[in-house]
C-alpha cells in the first residue's frame, strides 16, 4: 500500500492490498477501495463509494457526490464500481436517490474525461463513455455499448447492449440492442455489424439480425406488423428475441425516422441513412 502524506483517508474507509493514493486525494466515510487500485492526485471519493480491484482513477475525478435530484433528502445511498474500471480526468459519478439505492458501473468499463454518470444509473460491463458523455438519472446502459463524445442520454432512457451511439447525439427514447444510432433526436441508422463481429457473434445470427433490423426500422411496417413478419420469416434466435422483447417492453418507446419511399425502404435502407451508417464505421 502506498499513501501519499498529503492524502486524507477517513477512519471508516477500507483500503485493499496494493492500493495507491496520490497527492491531495480524499477518501471519505464508508468508502471501500479494492486491491491494486490506483487513485491519482486530487481525486475525491466523497462517501459510500465501493471501488473494485485493479481500477485506475485519474486526477480530478469525483465519485460519490450528492445526487442532483430534488427528491433527495439526505438518505444513505451508494456508488458501486466494478473491477478493472478506468475513470479518467474530471469524471463525476453521483450517489443514488432513494434509501439504500445505488448507482452502478460494471466491470472493465471506461469513463473518459469529463463523462458524467448521474444518480441511479446502471452501466453494464465493458461499456465506453467517451469524453463529455452525459447520462441523466436512472439511465440503464447494456454491456459492450459505446457512447460517443458529447452525447446526452435523457433520464430513464434504456440503452441495449452492443449499441454504438454517434458523437454529439441526444437520446430521449430507448435505444435497442445491437444498433448503430446517431443524430438528435437519436434514431437507428443501421445494425452494429462491426461490434457484433468483434464480440464473436456468428454470421447466422448477424444475418438474422440484419433482416430483423430492415423490417423494424427500414420498412413501411409499424413495429407490431414488423414483429409479426419477423416471427413468420426469421428462424428463432436468442438475439432476435432480445431485440423484439426490448422494443415490446420499452416504456419510453424507440424512435425511428419516417420513410420517404415505402417501396424503397422495404428492400433496403435509404441513401441518407446509409450515409450516416458509413460515417460511424
């Protein structure tokens, strides 16, 4: 264990083996820091923060701050951060609102400089929040998702797994799994084929998802009609089922742009959407 003499460690804090704490950092009441985690200079863990093993927290990050929620009334709430998480400069992760509730960040997630994770968020494993990405309160983000620089995700929005959200986009409705998403308001511009391939999703599943995506987002059908066609035409697949159930159970709905030409949209993605898709590869 290596603690700089200028660091302030509360008597109730628990530090694991091999922890490093840099100059002028503060670890507040009831915080837990896992083994071999490195906390650089000028970092603040305010209170009730659990930080996993093998993490790195860069200068200026503030974890466990008060939730920016008018309903918060001083109740005990938490921040839980997994193992192998990298938290870059100026990141803020706020405690939850509601007695005993928690804000969660999963294993091996990367929070780039000045990203913000608000109260009651649940961020999955191996997620990337690029520089300046902002998550409102109660946002849920699935595993292996990439949220681009400067993006804003509205409170209570759910983001499926393996989504890529283009930089400077703004999401006010739910984002389905496996999607490439862009613009303001954010809408599906295609299937995240590169992400699926990198995660080892086989060709057969990728092909089924591509067909399902065309029916759901680039055809004249509404969602209910598209799902009926998917069930009739596409061989059963857990990933396709996951996609359908996400849309059916979405409380905020999934936004899609209106098609200018139903005949053209039924056979392929329109030219403007294809251009957007290529810019995100």
